[in-house]
C-alpha cells in the first residue's frame, strides 16, 4: 500500500516536470521570435496586439492589479461631487510651430508642446506630451475602455505628466506620474473639421516609423464638447510596460466623426511587414476592487440603468473573467482526478516494472528554465 502511494506521488511529479518543461520550450521559442522582430528595428516591436497574453510573461507590470483599460459598469460607479472640474490651458495652438504626426507602428501619435496643461483637476499641474488613438475595424469597434460592455468605434488619449517631474519618461514610472484624458469617438452625420486636420495627413505617414508636420490648431476641439461629466479611476498604461501610474479621466460626452473619417483612421496606416495598423486596443482588465468615480449623477442613481441588450447575454466582462477563474479551478481538479485514475491503472498494468526505470526517465525530462526577461526602462512607449 505504501509502495502504491509512493509510485502515485512519483508519477504526479513526473507529469508536473513534463508539463513545466514543455512550457519552458514555448517560452524559449517566443523569445527567439522577439529577437527576430527587434533585429534592425526599435524596442517597440517586442510586443503586438495579437498576442496580449505574452505581455504578461514579458512585462511584470502588465500582471498587476490596477491595469487599464477597464469596462465601466455604469451601475457600479460612485458619484463623487467633490471631483474638481478639468480645466485646460494652452490648448488653443496657432498654426506655427507645426506639430509632428507620427505612425509608430502601434498608433497614430501627435506630439504636443509643454505649454498645454491641465491646470485644475488634480493636486498638481499636468503637462501635455502627446495624444494618440486606438481603433478597430468597421466590423469590430476598437475603443479600449468600454461602457457597459460596449466598445465605441475609437478612442483618443491625451497623455499628460506631472509637472513635478522633468519629462514624460521620468514621470511614467512614478505613482503620481501621469494623467490621461480619454474621449470616445463615435460616428456622426457630418465631417468633423477638427479631426480632418489630422486625418487628411494620414496618406503621408502610411509607412511605419514615418512622420509628417501639420500646422498647430485648437487641440481642445479634438475632445468632447462637454468636459463636465467624466469617469475617474486609477489605472495603467494600456501598452507594455503597463506601468500603473495613470490617473484616468474618461469623458461621458463623446466625439463624432463621419463614417468616411473613421474609415480613414482604420484603413490608412501600415505596421510591420506592411500589414494594416488596426485593432490596436487592449482587452478590458479586471478591476480588482478598484472604484470608478463619476463627476456626474449617473442614470442608475436617477432611474433605469443604460441598456446593452445584445451584449448583456454574455454577462459583464469582469464577472465573466472571475467566473472563468472558477472554471479553471474546476477543470484543474477534474484533471487531477483523471490523472490519479490514469496513474492507478498504469500502475496496475505495469506492476512488474522497476522503480529505477521511472527515475531514469524523469531525469531526462528536467530542463533548466531561465528567469523571465524584465522590462527595459529605456523602451517606454506611452499609449
Ligand atoms: C452621459 O452620456 C449619456 C449618453 O451619451 C447621455 O445620455 C447623458 O446625458 C450624459 N450625462 C451627462 C451628465 O453628461
Ligand atoms: Zn492609449
């Protein structure tokens, strides 16, 4: 009886060792991919939107508990009347100096002068650095944040850093380093003349890593008309290295561009290997107990909550994912049970085989697993 238990335990260990050695082989091959991608190119190409799972193993902060984007469940937000209003300064730029518009392979980015600031809304003044966009395809709307599980077609992020730090890179890793203003972009009946100032230049930067200059203009007009109603929560960069240093402000009022303009954003830019740059949005992340505050009374406090009937059938993303946790636990126990049965039947089948044979086999399966690569602090992209 004792021998039986010992053999079962040993086989368990062997199964575990085999499983971990095959997963370390996967790690190895993905690192080789990285090497090929970054050859003759910049650090930014070490990650992509098609394999967001891999961000978790390559960038430790991406595994944190305050990640972005999130789904905003409007039934679960907290009205906070003391949230100070957002006041912007210096957004009304003149034609010169010109602004640089850049296709960095992950997004369309406009660099902004440090004269642009958020002067009230936070404990410190926050200085603008750049703005950029996230989008999907005509069939697959690509905002990063969702409201009651619904994606908007696109999302604008205006990235600011705390004026107590010297620059964006220094601030990006500090707890109070960043404030990002986010706006949802939807489809309207009319052309949006302000967005056209950016979108009309896309044909000049279709190639990855290319840039162009556009005349300065009133950047305030890229944001929604009303900045009064917004959601606020503590989150992260939505791209590696996923630093959890962003105070997020997402405006309730949305921006409208024409169908043609949205298509221009979705269809103009190319990324590596001349592929279309689209679907550059990260999947919603778990809240892990974080609270989403609002500066305005929501529908749920005044009556019926917003509806999203088509998506409601799938449940909320947050619930779905924590439900998945239990699912994994159940499967794990199921597998353990099955393995026990298998092991027992294997034992009865191979009773005659000697213990030393098992030992020899298991040794051959042990493969050294190297420690995971860590974040390169010089390769911070903030998107
Ligand atoms: C928030 O947005 C919704 C949907 O666009 C709108 O109906 C509502 O009036 C807005 N509330 C505030 C306070 O801006
Ligand atoms: Zn972004």
